[in-house]
């Protein structure tokens, strides 16, 4: 699987949300469920995670829980590198895969707010893209379409012929596309005169205190990046020398949690980046007949889903040997984010969702 081809965090301590550079201190023992209606105890969460590591065979897991827009639980389990017998710890860095996209979208919306680019100006006016200039429809593609996956471009171009095509009229339907994000990345570099690592550092990483998030290979990744595993075998180490907005972010639990908390803490005013990201723009998955809580809508770099507990905002990442996911309920101010350096997310995530989200179950088991 291509490193940035797929769609879809880390010390065993409870703590109150620290400021930039502040020490972590112990906090309460019970943590609100994701739906905001029940509770899980520290002991229950520890036991659940350890059992999943063993039963599913997760190599390394990094996870953070957020309550009232504060980090209340963070844990790292397993191995950073099995062959070298290196345990995962709070310095271990993971591939965020497609969870890069929401962070990039946040940066793009900040730039738009400053007037650096217009979300509805055709991108070719900023940067003519020869890879798709053979199809005049490419002149319709805008940043807004890229962010909500309605550009008409495929996820990735044909691997054999490397030709990039437009599969649908831009703006007409949902089609998840890493290629489109790549095009918008070129536009951002063109109009800012900076590489994407520098842009994200200035617009996201530094303002949010994300000191351990990187888009390209560096010395810290050389020391702390986890080894990836697919089908229980180690994979080739991915060392991106050029940033790509669809999937080269490397980060850890605490850093990505800062990004989510920033979104959760924003108001819903006209200038709110959260409001722009979370506004439903195009249908990603049609609702199931008879189920009022089904269906998924696409915002700008984020997915929106109606649930019995309220509106859920989420995005996942899947590079095959690295996987992760986040979700949050803004009204309840609860969230989780996790990364793993293996291919066990399909087995793990449904169980995690049930464990952390089901209020009645959480209430009954925390008594």
C-alpha cells in the first residue's frame, strides 16, 4: 500500500491539561465517556487497553482521552521497535497518515482568513497544474472543493501509467482524494513562497505548541519514529524528504491532542476555523433508510456524523503499517485520538468506540 494512499497517542499517567512546556500532574480517577453521559475509571481503561494489546496483537499504541477540552488520560503501550527491543514511550512518533489532512486544512483556512488565498478562486489561477491541464474541467477546481473532497480527482493516479485523470465534474460529488490535497499543497507553496513544513510550523505547530510534529524527515524522527508492522512483519522505514498534505505528518499523542483541543475550544462565530471545517458541504455517505442517525457529511478536512449522542467529528489514517483515528463531540467537549504502528485498527477501533462511547455501558461498569 502506498505510504499516503489510504483513507479513512502516550505515558501511563492521568493529568490535568498542561500548558506549553508545563509538567504533567495527576488528575481525577474517573473519566467521562465520549458521549458525555457515563464514566470510566482509570483501572477500567488500563485493563481494557492491556487486554486489547494482548488479544489483538497490537505492536505499539499511543492514545489520549480528552474531557472538558483537557487531556485527562494518556498512555503508551507496546513496542516502538520489536527487533531492537525498544519500548514505545511518550517520545515515540507515529505516521499520522491521512490524519495529516485535517491539520493541513486548518492551515489553509487560516491562510484564507488572512486573505492569502480565496477558497473559491480556481486553483489554476494560482498554480497551473500540467498533470491535469489536458482536461479543461480542472479550471473549475477550487480549494474548497479540495478540502471537502469534491474536486473530481481520484484518491491516487493510476500506479502503472501515473496518469492523473478527473473522474467527475468538480464540485458535484464526494470522491476522497489525496491527489487533490497534493495539488492544493503545491498552490500553498506557490503563493506563500514557503515549503509546507514551514507553512504548517508557522500556522499550526508553533501557535498550538505542537513541538513534536513534523512533515519531513529529521533527526528527531531518526531517533524516535516507531517501526511499522504489517501482517506482523516490519516494513521499510518511510523517510519523507518532501512534505505532502495528504499524509506525511509524523506526530504523537500529546501534540495531536493540542490540535483537537484548539478546535473544540473555538466558538462557532463567522471567523471560527472550526465552524468552517465542520460545516457540512457534501454528502459522503447516504443515510440508511429508517435510521435518522446514519449518514456522513464532509466538511473542510473533517467528517461529520450524526449519532444518538450528538454530532461526531472524525477522521482516520491508514498507511497499512501505521493507523490511527480521532473523534470528538464538541458540545460534550470529549474526544479521543490514537495511533498505532501496525495494521490492527480494524479490530481495535470498534471495540474502543463501544468501550468509550456507550453511555449506559459506561455507567453500569463504573459503579
